[in-house]
C-alpha cells in the first residue's frame, strides 16, 4: 500500500467551550510505530478515542487504509475497526470473565473460532506475553498490575490486529516491569507486522516502542520526528517536555 | 432584578435538564429494545441476567410475599370483624396480593437488589474503561450488556410475581387457618371463587412492565455514570430511587388501564 496506514487531517474535538483537538494532522506509515507525547490534559486519550470511534469527532477526517472512518457506512467503519487492537491504560479487563475469556473475547465476538479452540488460542497468546497456562483460569482481580498489563496486551494482539493502540502502556509499573512490557510490545508488534500508535509520558518507553514520535500541544501536532531523537530535539516545546522543565513555552496552570 | 433573572435562568436550566434526561432515557430505551430484537444474541449473558434478576431475587421476594400475606390477613380480620365481614378476608388477601401487592412489592425488592447491582456493575465497567474495551473488541456494548438485562428483567419479574402470588396467598392461609380459626376448605373455596384469570394476568402484565423499568433504570444510570467511585454510588442510588418511583407511578396508570372500566 502506497499511502499511510492511518491518515488524520484537521481533526477537531471540543467539550463545551474547550477545544481539545484543534486541527490534528498525523500520518502513521504501515508497519511502523508512532508515539504521541504531550502533557496531561492535552487530548492524547481523546485523539485515540476519536480514532477508535469511542467518541465522535467534531470535524476533520480519519482515514484507515484510505477509507474515512468518520464518513464510512456503519458496517464498513466497524469492519475497519475490527482490524484494531487496544491496550488500555488500566488494563480494562472484564472482571466477570476469567483471563482466557478476556484474551479470546475478540475472537469469540467475531465468531472466528469455537469456544474450545478459543481457550487453546488464549493459552498460546498468553505464552507469547510470558504467562503460563495456569493463569488462564484465574480472575483478573487475582493478578498483579504487571500481569494485568500482559493480559491486556494478550487481548489486544489475540485477533492478530493490523493496528495496535497502546494507552500509557507502562503507567503504574516499576521501571523493570515497564521495560519488560515494552520489549513484549515491540516483539508482538514485529511478529504481527502491525502498525502501532502509543501515547505515553514515559520518554524511555516512547523511544523503545516507537519508530517515530509526535508532539501534541494546544490541540495540534506541533512536531514529528524519529523517536530516537526525542531527547536531543531542539524544538522548544518538545525539549521542555522531554526534559521535564518547569519553565519554557508550555505554561502549566498552577493552583495555589 | 438580577435575583429574578437568576431564578428564571435556574428554572430554565432545570426544565431543560429534565427534558434532556427524558430524551436520553427514551433514546436509550429505544436502542435497548432494538438490540433485544436484532441479532447477534448473547444467550450466556441472557442466562446470567436471568440468574441475577430472577433466581437470586427469589428468597427476598418469597419472604416479602409470605409476610405481606400474613399481615394482610391479620389486619383484614381486625378491621372486618367490626362489621361482621370476616368471611371476606380470603377474597381481600387474594385480590390484594395478585392485583397489587405481589407486583409492586416484588418490583420494589428486585429494584433494590438487582437494579442496584446492575447500575453498580455497569457503572464500574464504565469508569474502568471496560465498556470502551467492549467496543474495541467488535462488540456493541448495548447489545452485550443492556439488551440481555432488559429482556431478562421483563421476563423474570412475572415469574417471580407468580411465585409471590402463591406464597402471599399461602401466608394469608396460614394465619387464617392457624390463628383466626378459619377452616382450610372454606378459606381455599372462598379464595378460588373470588380469583379470576384476569386478576393474575393483569398482575403479571404489571410485573413485566416493572421488570423492564427496573432493568432500564439500572442499565441507564450505570451506563452513563461518570467520575469514579462517587459516580458509581450516585448511579446506583439514582437507579433504585428512579425505578421505585416509576414503579409506583406506573402502578397507578396500569391499574387505571387494566381495572377501571
């Protein structure tokens, strides 16, 4: 395919008078990893939710494989979104279902396999993220934070999606577990040949899991470049954000 | 002048808020009904909802019906004995239970138990992104979470009320025969002579409507909950209060429609 896997143009979203996304333009090439960075409340999660169709955009276009999902008929948009896997920040595992059913949920929902086969597939995918078959029958509440992330990743990749979204994949994990999760993400995404889009505050993680990075600031993408150059970037907004400086072009509202 | 304008503005916002709430509720109900009818279906979710709403509510509904029938017999005897009309007790108990107390009390008890549980479960799923996760897994949350509960509520409550009718009449029978000196045969004959099919059926129609309302308010409030634990708590309270008020209000409307000629 010649064009980008995901092409976003002029994406807008506001909540009341507050413009959260004010004309976002972003391209994500097929088979590459993109990480979107930005301060808290700048709209990174809103951007993901708009792409996923979880909240309606107010304007602009989101093309996946050249088809605008905002204008596509419902069944076509649904088919496009069936190509997508998502790792949620807090795991978002279904606590009424055992681990294996969480992992195989997408397969069962899309009626790709029988229930018996789904359990076998779930155990295989759990093995890919470093979890043994003994975990399959457990409830999500019985798992540690790191294990929940792994199960969330297993669920995201179980249906072999063409696109994987990762919402703060290392948040709440210790640095070692964060690095382990990052390695798993890179490994799984490479094996599947998928395109990935992550949002994170963790600069080390951003450089590990992505090929390219984009800075979301004041509702727009203000910089894009190789993820490996994040820490050496001279753009004042990116430089202030990646080095965590209190002073610079990014003004944080302080309440005293 | 400013105070007056503020008051008008407040009233306007209040009325708009109510209209918005009713509109959202109507759209939610219509969407829920459409998902009940249209495939795909989730029989496992439906079975689970039946267990939650019907089976696990059985003890509380049975106890409520039993004691209501017993108290009704006692109270009727106290009142009717002043006029020498003790023989009407069986009729009063069976008509009160089947037409009114069975559906209403079962509805209120199920609202407090199953309606609250629905709101809490869906509310927690909302604030922990589980509902969004369903959407990303090619599953329509309204179809997977709401439709089975609406159907189960509509079908399970009539079954519960039928049992409550029997247990409530049994409660009255036990008090009348063991404490008030009625003969078993005479009490039962009087009960069956009074009871008509329409009395039971109309009670079951009420129960079906109440069951739908309980599930609807539980799902609606849980589905739109926001703001973490506090939001889930508020959704749960709102689900029970709104369902209880609607049950009482609809009971009047349905009584008017079904019984008043």
